[in-house]
C-alpha cells in the first residue's frame, strides 16, 4: 500500500499466531508508536489474521526470535547460521545480556528482487554498478593510540561507544573476548583512538529513512528539543542523556550528539485528529497560548511534555484545533488500560523500604504485639501497605510479570546513617523501582543516594514533594493539585454564580484565601470574627437570593465548621446554596459535624481516593467486590483498609508500567491516566525536581448521605 501527503510508503502485514505489535515493529525496523499511528485500533490488541499497515523504513524485513530459557547470543548465532557480531549489531541492547521474552532481530530476510523488476531497472542498476566501481573507496580508519577504560557500574558497551564516539564493533575488535562475554564492573578494556579524517560529517536528515548501525551522529537543528529528538529516535530522554552525558541543556544549534540509528518520525505524523502544529513566535507566553486555545496550562504541557523545560521562540508545539472535540479530549484525559499492552516480560526488581521496627517487636507475645501496634501508627501503616504490595505482585504474576521483591526495614524516622548503610550494602542500583520509605526525611536520603543510578523512588504516603531529585515520584496528589482540581471545576461553570469565600483566620490559610480571591475576583468575602466565628448578619450580606450561591469553606477548626454549616443549612431553605472546600480534612469528620447538613448542601471536595457508593440496584445499596478485595479477604481474612488498597494500587501501577515500557521514565511519557481500586495516576515532571501525580477525584455529598463521583 502507498499513501498520500509526504510520500510515505506502507506495506501490509498479516498477523500470525503469537505475534504482538512490539515483535512486528522489530521485524520491520520501526516502532510500536509508528504502527499504532497508522492502525489506531491495534492499541486495543491484535489477533491472528488481522492485516496491519506497516511504514516502510529501509524496505528490509528482519527475522525475529523470542528469547527462551537457556538462550545465548552464541547459541542463537549457531541456530540461525549467523554470527554473534551480526546479532549484536542488529540488537545493540543485547550487549547487556538477553532476557526471557525479549524479541531479537536475527538477520535480514532475503528478497528475490531481480524477478520483480523490469529490464530498464536492471540496465540502470548496471550503470550504477559501473559508476560505483570507479569511486574511490574510503580509507580504513587508522588507530593512533589506545585508551584504557575502567568499566563503572551499570555501564554498557553501547554507552561507552557513544562516550568515545566510536562503534561497539570498534571496541570488540580490540577486545576479542567481548564477542562472547559481557562487560563487568571494574573490567579494563582498550579503546582505540582513530586519526582524524578531514571529511564532511554526514548529517542525519529529518526523514523516515533509516540506516542500520549501532550509533550515528545527529546535528542539533532549530526547534529541536530533547523530547523530540528522543521520541523520533525511539528512545527515552534518560537514554539520550546517558548517550550524551555532557549535553548542553540549551541544545545549541549545530551541536553534534550521539543517537542510535532507528526510525525517524516526522512530528506531523504523530498528530491525532483534532490537533495541529503551532510555531511559537517571539515574546509568546504559555498564558497567552492557553487563553487563545482555551485549555489549561496542565493540558498544554500534557500535549507537549518538553514544555517543562520552558517555552522558546521557534518551538513547534501541538495545540487543539478550534471547533473540534480536541478540547474535550484534553480536558477529560484518556484512561490507559496497561494490562492489554504488555510486552516487556523481563524480571522486575522492586525494593520496599518501610518502618517495620522488627528489632523491637516481640511477635510471640500477642498482648505485647497488640499494645505495640496501638502505640506505633507508622508500623500499622507499613504492614497495611506491605499486605497490598504482596497482592499486587501476585496479581501482576498472573499477567505474566514476575517480580523479585526485596524488603528492607528502615526502623524509624530521620535514620540517615542506617539507610545509607543499607543502600551501600545492597544492590539498589539494579532495582527498577523503590517503594518507600514512609517518612519524607528518609525518602530524601534514598532519592539522593539512588539519583546517580537514575533509580525511581516512589513516595507512598508523604504529601511533600522533592524539589531536588529527578528520580523522586510523588504518588499522592499534593494539596495544590487537589485545590486546582476543585477550583477548575467551579471556574468552568462560575458564570451567573455568586461565589462566596469563608476562610479561617490563621496564617496557614492566607495562601488559599489569596488563591481563591485571584481566581474569583468578583467573589464576596465573609467577615469572620475573632475566634473563627461567623455571625448570621455577616452571612446575609454575602448571599444572593436570585443567584446560585457557591460557597467555599476553608477551615480545620471543628468549632468554626460546626458554626458555619448549620447557618448555611438554615439559609438553604430560602437560598440556592452549594458548599465547596479545597481540603476535606479530619475536622469535617468530627462527630459534631453532621453529615446530614453536608449532604443537604451537596458539599463538593477533592480526594486522592475514590470515596463513593460504587453500585446501587433498585434503591438498595449493593457492595461490588473487586478481584483484589476477594483475593485480599481470602489471603488475610479481612477487608483491605485504605492503606492496603494504596499499597496495591501503587505497586500494580508500577509493574504494569514496567511491562509496557523500557523503564518507568519511558512509561510516564504515555498520554493518559491509569486507574485501579481507589487511586488513579498521571505523573508529570516538574521543571525542577521529580514527578508528581496530578490525578485526583472530585466527590460530592448527594441526597440521603450518598457520596457521588463527580470527576
């Protein structure tokens, strides 16, 4: 098949039994992303006999092999009548070893071209061969000296070759044992230094044509970003930076960098229906762009993740077209079902670091254990999280994802020396992810120690972010994320509403008060007396009988909440009142605060958990039991609490992401939200620091004390 516009060529492929998109991409030297772009329905799975359109890269097809138990590169070379050198050249990542389930290219599928060409083409080929024979052959590279390189932890031949701007084959020729052995930490290998040849460097053009080799050079051009370069070469930003450890973050035009040779995907081909490209003019701002296309800054960054590095003149970004459904697509977000897209079945290595304090617990004495647990809330949380983690590991195993789980006791808060010793004595650099510790200070210690290995560290409980470490993943939506969730909800429907702000008198509430006033400049501020008391006469001044009154109540003072909510309920007899809060803290759960009053006011609040009545049949509540809950009850004999559910959701999401990507940094580039039992995840990179989860729920009290999921 051939197709349109830019002259892109396609061929058809009939899916055979056992194939998946990843393996097909390997065969045709393209990427799953390129195949999904042409065949959108393939994202939902493919089946035997289905016909897919495949982009033609170099008009070559490759034999592929799925690695089985006891396979080695040497054995496969014998089996397929080739050499280890060919397999390594076709699969540069294999220099680090091969893993069960990995798809390897083994060799080129030969084609009988002569039978399908006419005489004129053959004559033309003959002329070309004569001309080629008259060309001067390039001189063999001359070695002028050698460098001894000591292999460091996690280094690969691929990365070392990139560092010295040579190929893997150049290194192997001078270190013959590397044709059959893998490099190890502290190995010393010879690196050839070649004489400089005064020939122009061939620039890799921005096209979909591919040249097969281990690495090549690329010249930075105007409008390039790290994200675009990495995406169009089929690698992650982290991998690009590992190939170019000294890369200038400003990407000066004309700079030469190292990239793997793979499929180049023009930006136009990655656009979905309803979107278009926009070239950033001088003095443009993100605020102006968002106002013009009528989307939030978060949505714009989701469409263009590289914007976390800043907006620059000449950038080409993706924006929604006007008068299309694209705005709805951005606003609502897409939900990802990762279980349907698994392809990376390598063994996953997780480390769990929680404060079990087992050295001071006598588990043989039941009463002492019970008393100890009552006095140690951190231990109770740790045990609940861990119980959910175990169920997640077992659930992922059913999907084909096996996990090596290593558990470490962090003992107590502010335990830097002990945790540093733990890390130094164990192979944390080999972990795909670390879950924990529980306390922020210990989290910072772990993130700092593992940042040099780029090992992701997930915070399971703390609400605080890290502004220092790029490998820090904040799983709980922060207070700012929760605030923005409900403010955005009110903001998009605030026309003809009387916005009222009732805020506790306290320095800690000045920031949210200022934020609400900035978002709703026409809002009315209720006067609060000393002692955080609201008089009815002051409430009357800010309410409107003719308009719906949307009231923000911001407080953690039980006395103030128990004073304000009855007043609002009384006024609800004559006024249309809806209650909102950006923080439903524990004060709202106090016995003196009546849920009946919150229900009557239809109070809306943001939540990190899916707190709602999940199923109702014929007016009678019916509790739906998920497979996780069933498995948990079977394993432990009780229903899981919020911390157990949280442990499951975080861990299962990590394992599913690892099963559908090269690593966790690759997985967070996927557009969309993942959701499990009571939590959803959508990780976004901060400009300075790590990743935060900007996915949250919006809950409201409905009639008859029923909780309803709004968003």
